C-alpha cells in the first residue's frame, strides 16, 4: 500500500510539471487520493480511537461490554464514511486544480420553492359531511423482544432490561424493556376485532439491544413481526414501512452500495416487485386504497441525522422528494386524496432540517390534496405543524403516534382515526392505552387497551384541521392546565409532570407550531449545541454536482 501511494505521488508530481498532460494529471490525482484513502482506512490509529470511545462510554455509566459492542458495530461505518468524505478524489482534485470538473453548485432554495408553488389551487375541495366514515389504526414502534423473560430485572445496568437477573419484569411487559410477543399478539387481536378499513404500521421492530445486534438478527425481528401481523389480522389491509432500527448498525443505511432492506421487507410482507423497486430507487412507494385514497409511504432513513452515509451526499437522497412531488402532482390531477406516512417525523430532533424544509414546500403546494400525514419514532404522543413556505400559515399536521412498546417508561398505545368517507378529512382519533401496571397485576387475564381519550373531546377543538391545531398549540402556550394535559398524553400517562411554567409552555408551543427543527430552535431562542453544529458541518447545505 505504501509503495502504491509513493508511485502515485511520483506520477502526480511529473504531471504537475507538464501542463499539457491534463488528463494524466487529473487521473494521477484521483489514484493518489484513492490510495491514500485506502491506506487511511487501514490505519492502526483507529484502534486507539476505538479504545478512547470505549473509555468515554464507560465513564458515561455504561457497562464495558455494551460500549465495546457499540464501538465494534459502528467502527467500520465511521471509518469508511469519514474517510470517503474527507478524502473524496472528485472534490479534492478539482479543488486543488488538478482536474477541471466536476463543479459544485449550492441550491437556490427560494427558486426551488417558487417553482414548486406554481399552480397551487386556490382553495380546498368539498367540505366533509361525516355522514359516512372510515376508521383506520396507526400502530407505531412495536420493538418486539424475542428474549423477554417475566420475573427478570426490569431495572438493570444495561440500556434494555427484562432478559436476565431477578426482578419485577411483568408478564405483559416492563418499563425499561421492549415488548413481549404475547403483548403484541393481544394488541393485534383487539385491533382485528375493531373491523377497521385498514391499518398503517410505521416501524420500528428490532429491540433496543443495539450493542449486540447483526443484520440477520434485525431482519429476523422484522420477519417475526410481519408473520404475527398476518396471522392475527388476515383480513384487513395493512400498509407498512420500516424505521431507523431496521438497518444494522442502527440508523446506518447505505442506499448506494448496499440497499438490502426493500428486498427482505417486501418478501416478509408479500409486497410486489413494483413496491420493492420503488423502495430501492425512490425510498418510497405508493398504493391506492378504495376509489380515491392514495397512500404514499416514505422511508425516512433518507433524512435521519443518525445515518452517517447521508453525510456523503445529503442532497435529496434517492431523489425521494422529487419522486414525492411527482406522486402528489399525479394524485392532484386524478382527484385523489393522499395520506402520507413514514417513521421519523420531519419535525423530530434528529431530522435533517434541509430535507424537512423541502418537504414543507410540498406540504404547502399540495395542501388541499393531502388529508393527513402520520409518523412515529419518538414513542411519544405528540404533533408538529407544517407551515407555508412564504405565508407561514398552517398547512399540515405531523400526527406522531405513541409507541406500542413500553420502552422506555411508556404505556403501550394504539391510535384509531376516524375520517370522512368521501373527502378522507380526519374527523377525530381515539387513543387506546394499556395500563401496564394493572395488566401485570392481572397477568392471567388478556389485557385490554382502553379508550383513553378522544382528541376532539379532550382538547375541545371543532375539527382536526391544521388551523384548529395551530390555535390549540397557542392555547397550550398560555394555559398551564392544558399544557399539563398535553404532557400527560405525551408521556402516555406515566411520570406526569405537575408543573409547566412559562418557559415550559413556550417550548411546547415552539415545538408544536413548527415542523422543522431549525425553526423550533429559533422560536425557543436556544443556542445551538455542539452536536447540532457538528451535524450542520457534517451534512451541509444541498449542493448539486455539475460535470
């Protein structure tokens, strides 16, 4: 390897002294950088860095074997991605003027937004009558645990418990644990009995033992969940997507060189080849339900800041948002109504703001075509509001459902929406919740998810429109009792706070009334921390490569 680098430098030096040898000069620069990159990836210095990260992890309170497992899993990804980003032959050789291309052009967002917004209809279509309705469930974040064992420790010194030791892990679940299969099956039996029109399932599936996983292990969990769903709910359409726990290691998914998830996912769920190809090419797929409802399903690993592969090119990964625009435009022309769902909400702390801002433009442009957007990931009962790109007015609500898993300190939850049958306008939803403590006290009885609240009745809103939810969010910022009610639901009735002062209410209002992390932080007036600034540097602005 050292000999290869030396020879590459000799060729590069010779070509630099011969200006007529432009092609040789450019090629030799590429060879030199590529050789240097390969050498850097094999450097023994990574062993020292790995040891440092293990020590820092242990100092933070984790067990050494947990830290070692995490470092071993992430080291290959970190090494490859960082070296590919820092030692990029195309960029460096052009920047050092050994090559004349490619050129990099920063996107003009205002121009993008202006072009997208052209042709937006003047107003909404028919008002919902509510005379006939449809109902559908949203099931989020099951995070099943194949090794859950009742009677083990539910308060252990690992990130996830209820597998070993002696303690109070209940028959139906534990608070610092993931979900037993029996609890998932009980939940699905109850959902099956509701005679719903359809169900959306937004990931995640693998448990939180992220220090001790493998690709095959994660896929086994996804396969197991798919089989259980199809066994217990055989007659209701189920629309689904995977989340950020599906890849191995967690979050890390290489769309360019190793797009393995769609094939396995579609096989487990018996989805057709068109769906698989769309997931591979566009990180999304679309399916029609009934006469006029189109569901657009997004793989949100394209916008999760935990996915280091995106740092190599975070500009519209897989052309996903271009594809989304095309699907929405086709739906608009066909007079279809659209529901969009995915795993990570665009307003989440780990969502890339550049992606979310471009997404928000589409939510504005197709405000009257999209009747609902549904997300998960946080395990919390919450919502964010998308705002008009130029007007700032509410355009959509990011309805974020609480998790079915108990991890961490949650009561298992299921959400059921009711919508107008013709317009598909959301009329209300009922939040079902399992009182886990009570279920474990009566472990011989099948647990029941009780209807905990109706959104309209609890919050006193006239409808679920973005405008009404925006007014509600402002009220939450001025009414402590209402803020506490929201926080109680946010936490699924566990560890409920008893105070929410003016600062607390202001943070809630900012978090709810904006659907982009940058805007939420600006509203709160908080200083961006080192991690946020690191992400800004790592992922950067949207830039297009021009040959």
